[in-house]
C-alpha cells in the first residue's frame, strides 16, 4: 500500500528500497563522542582533518545515507534490508580533504531502528576507512 511504500516497508515487513527515484534517507545515530565504546568516539579519533570530520558527521547525522545509493555506495547486509554498509558521502558529493581521506573513503555499518520516521533512523555499529585491512580481508 502507499503508506508502506512511503515508509519503505512492504506488507510482509520487508524493506522496499526501490520506491521512486528520489533518495530515501536514513540518519545515523553515532552515540556520545566522549564514550570510547561509541562510533562517534571512533570517528573523532580516526579523522584528522576538520573539514572531512564535519562532512562525515553532517552526512550521517543531518543529511542521512541515501538508501537507494548506487553500487559501491551502499550494500545491504541482510535480506530484509535493515542492516547496511555505506560510504559516508553521496555519490555526487564534492570532494573535500586529501585524496584517500575524503568522506567517501570512510564506511559506516548501521542498523535501521525506525523505518517509519522520515528520514528513517539507524544506529551506527562500525566505522572504518575503506583501506582498513579488516574489511578488505579475503
């Protein structure tokens, strides 16, 4: 039905991410930057450049991740489309910061916690640089 499509959930509970051509956004809660267990803390300790830090945190917490993002920018990690791995920039975002340390070089893993909100909401689980050997291991 139309309401389910608007909120990204089909009648069977599966997420529908193919609704329309406009981005379906999801803001990501990063946690408390003072808490060493939070993703916000890891971001603050990983990104050195202020302009890159600001771009990444704004993308995640204010603009939101494009859940209809192009290949290479978003991967669903579960069949129901609740957990995702995404780049911390839109595909058409301007490049800021040094090559290899731009927002698109950072990845966030998050799980959607509120699919009925507009934009949707998710909780961050992991944050990595795309050259991190842990995520590039065979």
